[in-house]
C-alpha cells in the first residue's frame, strides 16, 4: 500500500549510495532499475482461533500461519535492467504504468474498507462481512465507490464494473473474519491516500462528496476513544494523543470537525482551509454524534435514493 514504491526505493538507494560512494550511485543509476509494483490481497491479522483451527484440522501447530482470501493480484511495472522471470505465467500483470492500478485499489478498495471499518465498528459490527450484511451499508459502499470512480482513469485491462462487483463479493466473505478494528488502525496514515485525495479531486470539479465525508467523519468520531455503546476502544495510531485532544476541544460535531481539520499532518493545507470540506464533514460528524452510525448511513442512502 505504499504508492510509487519503486520511485521511493530508488531515491532511498541513491541517497544512501551517494553518501557512501558517488561512483557507486552513478553505477546504480546507469545499470539499475526500480520497477514499481502493487499487490492486492486481503490478509487479516492471524488470531489464536486461527491457530487452533489449523492445528485441529491438520494435526500440527503453525505459529507463522497467514490467513488470506482466495483473490490475489500482482501488478508489476515492466521496467528492468535486464532479463526478468516470466512472472506473467503465474498470473502477474506486467504494465507500463502501475499508478492507475494503484489508484483504483486505494480509492475503490482501501477507501471503502476504511469507511466501512470506522462506521461499522462504531455501530457494533466486528467484521467487514457483518457490516455488509446490512443492506444500508452495502448501498453506502456502492455510493461511495460511485464518488471514487469518477476520479479514476482506469488502465487498459481493468474493467471497473467487474472489479467493483468482485470487491463486494470479497467484502462479504465471512470466512475471512476481517476485523473492522484492524482496518481502522493507523487511520491518520491511511486517510490521505484512501479518502482525502479523492475528496480533493471532487472539490476541484465542484462535485459533492457526501459518502466520502461520512467516512472521514467516522474516523473523527473514532478519535473519541469509545464506541456508540459507551465501551472504550484503544485508538492505535501514531497521532492518537494529538487527535484525541483536538476532538475534545469541540462541543459539537461542527466544532470537533473544525478542530481536527486543523491537523495539516493529515489533511494538508488545502483541505484544512477549505470551508466546503470542513462544513460538509462537520455536518456528517454532527449526525453521527446525534443519531449514530447506522441511522446516519441509512439517512444518507435514503437521500441519495430520493435524488
């Protein structure tokens, strides 16, 4: 999930090599290659129950167990310094540019995942498939992806309708037991790529972003440190102390949103100072505080159906 991973690795290697030996850096620049890549596969955190079930089924203990979904995708930039393995024979997709594939995944899969995680967990859904079993949440997912899709230029070979249909099926996979809490962790690091960049594009175009805004508001409500049942939850995030302090400064949803939006480390200078963004997310957060996640999702879905 690291955008432009090939470019970032290249810069890191060059910086290190040049600090050690400029001639080495020149050699790497002349003969090396740093292809970008993207991997898409949902991998929930392994639980003690997973280990017990595996041992009961196979008669041996595997402390390194990794549980995944059946789906897998590997997209690789076809830019190498010499011959390469024929990864395409095993199903990898070689392309001239990874970024469009990466953006589709971040905005359609990861963005939807984060929105479902915050809103679903607040509503009491422990796993993604539980949230998807609620028809209002399923429709919310579709509407959010409609907003996100408008910002994409799909690469050759990616059928967005088929991709979205497959995503919905993947999200409904009850065997994965993908925890909403796991997805919600480290939100300050995930939000910019998954939701905020999409919102910025729609703002520039003068388009609304009601569903994306509710997803961001869910993250803001999460910073309170408790769910809608009043049960405490640990906000695992490198900026948790700062976001909780900012959240507590406001008296209502609008004030709390304005306070959190001042955090440029998450929202950047553009969104932090955009009154359309702050007011829209603030209204969504106010709704969450007054009526909860389920009612807020249902209300939004009904409004969109009436348009």
